[in-house]
C-alpha cells in the first residue's frame, strides 16, 4: 500500500528530527559553552517549526484520510493511531506559538541555571511568566473546554485518563502523609565522606555495566539535572555527583540506567516507527523506579556492589548498614531527587497541586515562592530557607513541562506492581540480585515491555502487565518496609 509506505516514511522522518532536537538538548545541558544559548535557542526553534510543519501538513492529512484502517494489521494500526493522534493535536496549535515555546523554554532553562546557583528567583521570574502564559495559550488552542492542566498532561500521557491521575495522587497524598508522620526518621547516613567525582563515576559505570547497560550504544556524563536521552542505538545518561555523599549520584545514575535500559531494549529493526519507540512517561518511569528502588535499594544489591565501592572509594560497611542508610527517612526532606521513597511522593503531590493551580490561573508566577514554601511546610513539615531549595530546585517548569510531574508517581506505582510480577515469575529473585545475575530481570522486562514499543496504548499495556494501575500494592510495599 503506497499510503502505508508514506506513513512509515513520515514516522521515520519525525523520529529523526526528534532525535536531532534531543541531541541538541543533551549538548546544551552537558557540553555547550555558556554563551552558546543565543544560537541554540534559534536552532531548536527552527527544528520545532519543521516538526510542526511535518506533523500538521495537508499531505499527511490526506494520507490519513485515505487509509482503510480495517485492512491494517496490529503493527500498522499502531502506526496509524499514533501518527493520527499527533497530527490531530498538533494541528490545533499555531506554528508560531510552537516555535515561541521552543525558543522560550531553551532561554529560560539557561537563565534558571544561574538563578538557581545564585538563589535569585527574580532573575528568572519574568521569563517563567512568559512561558506559563505561552503554555496556557497552548492548552487553550488544543481544548478550550477542558481544564488547561489536564490538557497539558496529555502531552506526556495521552492514554491514561486524568481521573486516574487525580485518584492516585489523592490516595498517595493521604496514605503517605500518615506513614511519613509515623515512621522513624533521622537514621545515620553512612555514605558521607570525601569521594572524588572521577572515582564515583568509575563506580557508577561499573555498576550499570554489570546491570546491563551497553556502552557501545551509550555513554555516561554529568549535568546539573540528571536525565536520559536517545534511542536504541545511542542512549545517553547523565547524573550529578556530590563529593560529600556518593549515594546521591549513584542512586540518580541507577534511576537513569532504568530509563536507558528501556531505550536500549527497543526493537532495533523498528527504529523510527511507533513499535520501535518507548511508550509514554508512566511506563518509562516504572522502569527507572524499578531499578532504583526495588533493586537498587535492596540489601542484596548492596552486597553485590560493595566490592566495587571498596576498590574505587575505599568505602567499607556491611550490607545491612548500607540497606538501613539508603532507605533512611530524613528528618528534613527538602530536595525531591534526594528524597526517600515516602516523602518523594509528597514532593510530587506538592508539584501536582501547585503546577495545576499555576497553569489554571489560580495563582501567578510571582506567588510561586511563598506558595511553594507554605505547601512544603504543610506536607513535609519543613520550610525552605532559599528558593534554590524551594521553587527553583527542578528544571521541568523552566522547560515548559507542566503536567509532567504526576508521571513520576504513576510510574512508581506501576513499578511496585511489576516488581510483584518479577517476584512471582523469577525463582530466587533476591539471590540472583545478590549474585549480580540480572539477565532474567532484563529478559522479563524486554519481553513484556521493551519489545512492544508503542504497539499498545498505555492503559492496554498496563492492563496486560498487571491488570490495571493500582496504588495499593505500592502503599503496602512501603508500609511493610517501614513498619
């Protein structure tokens, strides 16, 4: 079918444009000289305009309208479904607005980096105000009848009903607030000391390589905010290291490894097609949370990696001491990325509620620092002493990524459900983690998640995996762990 071949070619071209944009974004965060932003924001704006033109073109519209979907097999149904969804959504957004968003987000991120370092909210405030206004306009163009924040959420999770987000976030907020207030806090942190960044990087490289990261198709670098980008042929991880506490960079790196393993596990022969692309953010986050929390915070995992820590960091401790320390609940949980498993989701509740109010026009950017501090005190019993520890700590809103944060909690809930499946399917799972035998875990994830790409809608994939998204298993897991 000629139109089917044209649709596949369109998909490949869009994927490659997205990869180029992602590579420029990676370079901006990792290697670009400080004054390169003037050119970079224009480069990304041009790319954004090209992507918008391609996905909204009359030619693509004609191809989609000409297709008889009843004749398509499952893989081509997925191709049609995903491209039509992108076309229908993007066609509602003016090209100029899309370009402005790309340019403004690039500029705001660069200014935020300095603002955070100097604890200077006022320097980034006018840029964030403009970005928020652009995102409100963007949501209005797509669906003026629907709540703006719910519209933006669909950029990251097009198939999970927003009502499910509200249900999960409400349940986590209620149940984890109780648990956080009841649990013992302030256990000793044995990971403090003096650990050179280069040695920590050697440790992380060995740990993720042992777990299955293919360095022939990937690399590890340092950035202000840890992230993963790329595809099945070129997957790039970044983390940031604290020379006074090696656990921070290690755990962030293991988290990003989970994302990277997903990308490296996608079908190579399907590159450029939906069936060779990762599913949306809740599923992606389930992979990083599974490796970070259920595997990386286990006593067996620490027993396995202790020889590496002893060799590279001159660090000595028992597996039990490591387990207790890596799972400690801090007396003050100020920073999301370094939070324990309980308080982490109270951080997400905070961002969900404030981000929603901001985009929906219930508060304005100038109110953000005070609103943030009040909400943190309410949820986490601590008030930031600076905006760098408060509303400036995350990059996401500076990138215009409103609606993104709930996917962290959705993915964590899903990770707990997937971990239960692993415990059922893999005999002596704990023993295999202790021995560093991760092959069966990787095989299970690849067979049931990675290899499927976007063949299924998110809700259908979750239904097939675990029978539906349910927070109860995650809450039970935490309750048992901290009883």
